[in-house]
C-alpha cells in the first residue's frame, strides 16, 4: 500500500508529500502555483499513460525520441465525466505501416500497464475516515 500525506499549509491550500519527499501544493482551481484536485487526476493519467508507452516507443524510435501528451477533461456538475488522453510522437523516418504498427502496440501497452487509467475504467472503491 502506498501513502500520500497532505498538510494544511494555508487557507484552502494543502502541501502533499510522498514517501520520497516530493512535494506539490493542492488548492482550488485557479490558485497560482498550485494544482487543483481535478488537475492532479489529469496529471496522474497523462503521466501513467505516457510512461506505460515509453519502453515501446524508445525501442522503436530510440532513447531520444520526442513526445508530448495532454489530457483534456470534461466536467459536469462537479463530476469529471470524460478524459481524453492524446500522445503526440515524432515518428519521422517511419513509413505509414510502421507508424500504424507502433501506434497500435503503444496503445496496447497503455491499456495493459497504466494502472491509473485501468483503475478509473474499472472503478475505485473509496472510503472516508475522519478522526479527532
């Protein structure tokens, strides 16, 4: 089991720390220098999916390949209803057949290895405990 700790550091702002000492600030949307909880969900998807495809892409394109990714979200009445992950990869030098094959194999890696994306799709049981 992994654990993340959040400590209130100012009104409406928490500093989140992982077991390795990495920190980030979480606040309401639009607060400079912070991530909103929805943005953290997007960051988890974009990071997990991109890292899941990394080895497959590096194997075919070389360790110095260029890529960027985005996640766009749709929110309706306080509920994130859709996430669109887009990975743009420089595949210059590959013919169309090789590009199609790499795209398919990278997508399979993402679907198989990205625990965040798979967990969202499957559904995650959550529980809240508040203690004095």
